[in-house]
């Protein structure tokens, strides 16, 4: 609604994980490098955790875009499955025909595929998002998939992405075999106040901003105070603030304009 008024080419603060809008704060860059290192160096298991809305999925999308064609990837976005369904989902993500096969035969098909990939000089990566929702049975199945290997290398690199609860889950005594295999870990923290200002400006520039709209320092302080530096919450507030600016015909988004956005987001909360 406000795009034409501000001269923007696309919405700057959508909550979809579009890698074009990824802002590489130092911590996001470090998280990305951890993912890339773990995969390319065949570390077997990589773990990325962070609060809801911290940018994990956007990092994942950017990673998938940057991996060369020599990598085949399987991305599981909803891991609330049975063990049989999970194995079949992995096979289907690798575009394997496993219709009518049981779990054992499906694993055999995956293993054959991974061996062919290796023979062709290619790598295979399994990424599981929202991994904190995996049951102990599913986490054990994931560990068993990591057993697919030759004498000198892992055939499948596995990335577990999830909320901080994933770290707590993996600290359980019954999952120590899996925990011991995770050699690359990173916890993605929220943006700092300084990074938040850069983040907002970055997304506006990607959307075609030429100086307008403009968020004042007090406005950015209020956004940080509400969001705690969580990008998804920042997006929600900024989107509402731009709408408020459009309604009141203002390019300058100030402290009070953000207050209006917060009241709309939170109902009658004092803001």
C-alpha cells in the first residue's frame, strides 16, 4: 500500500526468508561461515540454534543458493513426522523413487544414491529446520542416517537448525551418541542496537529506497526496546510504522510513529 508513496520497488519488511534481504551482521556472517565450513569440510553434523525469528531460515536459504552444483540438498521444513515418514521425506527431497518401500529398503536406496554421488565427485547435504521438534526416536533415526559412510568419509552432511530448546534436548543423557557427533555448533544471537539500525537501512536500500522513508534514532531505539534485536519482530514493527507514515503522509518515522505501530501490533498496550 505504501510502496508507491515511498518510491519503493518491493516491501522491505516482509517476514518471508528471502536471502536477497539477508543482512550479514558479524554474528550472521559467523553463523553462515560455520555452516559452510561444516558442510564443505565434511564434519558430519552441524548445529545452528537461535531464538524464534533470529534469521536461521534466511541463512539456510542463502546457504542453499551459494552451494555449487556439486552439492545435492534435502531440506526438511516440518520434522513432525514418524521415523518412516522422515526417511521417506529425505529420499523424496533427493528425488528418489521410494514409493511402496519400507524404512529399511528406503535407507538402502538413500545409501546407494549417496555412494553414486561420491563416485561422481558430488556431496550430499540434509538440512532439518525446526529440529527442536524432533522426538528422541527421530533424532536417533537422524543419527543412524549419519552412519552412512565409507572407511574414510561421511556420505551425508547433516545440519540441524532449531530454537534454543534444541541445545537442551541434545544435552539429554540418552542422546549423548548424537551430541558427540556434532563437531560444529553456533548460536545466533539477536542484533545489537547498532546492528539494528544498519539492518533497517539495509532492507530499505534493497527495496529501492533513495533516502525515504527515514527512521529517526529515537524511533530505532524504541524498535530495539520492543524487539530485543529479533529481526522478525523488527520487520513487523517497521512494516506497521511505514504504513502509519503513509497514512499521515510522513517520510520521517519518529518515536511517536513507532508507538502507533506498536499499539496496532499489540492491541491496546501502552506504547
